[in-house]
């Protein structure tokens, strides 16, 4: 049209040229409005895509509630305690090893203070879990305890779990809910080499979760905290190998619970109980003898390409083509409920017995 206007002016057909100029201006204005609307629709579509969860693996049981999860494995001897056995929140007070009231005083509920042998036990478990992971070929990472919004988005915590995360608003940073977030995001916007796979990392961090709306006896003591310690294993793998790797990670967590002499079971989570980002999750639960209930201590998951797509984490295959990696992670392990079960299951008249595997880490064999 601009070319036609030029030709009309050169031909001294000013009236026709002016008419065409007006039409040209109208088209430009309409194009601007259409582009603005397109950008708005594109943004709305993107926001909708962000809240669509991962597609469950075919083996995931149908269901909505935890009662519909499928128990696939159980191992260990259930401890038999005498009638004088007490739950861990009374044991911690009796032996002065964890102080919930003191934590409430300096911070608030859900932030306990570990003392004496309680602090030593906490540190022993962290070092034991890290050492076992390093023996299994994981590379130790000590990441930051706060992440930006891009990192939360990359692993699927944002926008799904925004209300459960502590947000430092002035800096727009989030306290991490798990080491999975910073460790997996180490590889955001990266193209790896196929020969570099699998990438195996392990990291210890404190974890921070608001756990809004959690009340009652089932969350008493160490059962539900706002701050707790956890060792996390993370892998980035070739898509062809991810479910084999998931089973290997499950075996690693099994080995830890065996060495801690804790009875445990494994659940395959139903679709409604899985996390937003997971394609398949196995939950590990240990039996707490004094509470007579199962306590979740680990979730081990395969996210397939869900996180990798959000993070743009790829690898270049043998044909030179970029492919998305599969990401996996697992708690190996989360400490609070492990400690609760250890204290309750191993209580005796003489004190609380420490599993043999931890003796070299704690420096003591009994809490008395």
C-alpha cells in the first residue's frame, strides 16, 4: 500500500493517495489493537498452562485421597513396647534433647530447638545420609537456602505451592521448601552432553514450609514442622533410563531405613495425592510404635520432562538434536519423623538406644 501511495503521488493523483493514506493509518491502528489483544490472550494461555499438572504414569493408581494409595512393599519388625512407653514429644522433654516451647518463644510453633544429644543426633543423621549418598555416587552440593521466583517456577513450586512457601517480599525471594529446588535449578537454561548423564547430586539443607491449616494431634511434636532438616538426592537422566533410575533411588532409601533398623512400607501414590509436578511418586513411611501410626519420611519421584521443560534443561543427543532430560528426586532422608520413630521405637528402661549404624556419628550408644 505504501508503494501504491508513492506511485499515486508521483502521478499527481493526490486525492487517491490521501484516501489510501487514511486507509493505511486505519490498518496500522487495527494491527496495533490486534497485537495487543494477541499478547493478552497469549499471556492468559501461558497462565493456564502453568497450572496444568504433570501427566501421571500409567502405573499410578486412580484415586483422590491418601486412603487410595497403593502399598507395594513392607519390611522390618514392628517393635513391641511396654505399657509405659511414651510418644516422642514426652521423650524429648524427659531427656531434655528437643525443646518445643523454647522454639515457640524465640520464633513460633513449628521451630524446635535441638539440645545436647538431640543436636548431636540431628547432626549425626545428616552426616550419615550424606556419606551414604556419596558412597552411592552422588556429588555433594551445598546450595543457597533462598531462591528466586524463576527457580520456584522451574521445579513447579510456583505457582502451585505459593501459599505454602515463606516469601521474603522486599527482595522477592523464597525460603526453600526442599533442596530439590536449588539443586535442580543449577541446570536451568543449560544444554548438557549426553555422555554427562546421569547427573547425580545430593545436598543437605534446612527446609521451610508454612503448612497453613495444619492442626491436631497428628501434627504434634516432630510430626509437622515449619523448619526441618533434610538430605535430598537429585538426578538428571536420559529419558530412556528414568524409571530404572527411579527404582535405584527407591533401593537407596530402603538401604538407609534398613541400617536405621526402622520398620517401613512403600506406597505408590494415587493421582490425587501426587504433587503437581510428579509423574510417579513412591512414599516411604516408618512405623511409630508409641503413636501406633505410619509417618511419611520420604517421597521419591520421577518428573519426566515436566521440570526440564519449565527450566529449559536439555541434552544434545548423538545425532546433535536437543532433547529434554528427565528429572528425579527423593528425600534421603527427611529428619523429623525419622527422629520421632527412632526415639519412640528404641525407648527402654535404661534410655533410648541408638542404632548401630549411627554410633560412629553420634559418639554415644544411648540417650539417658
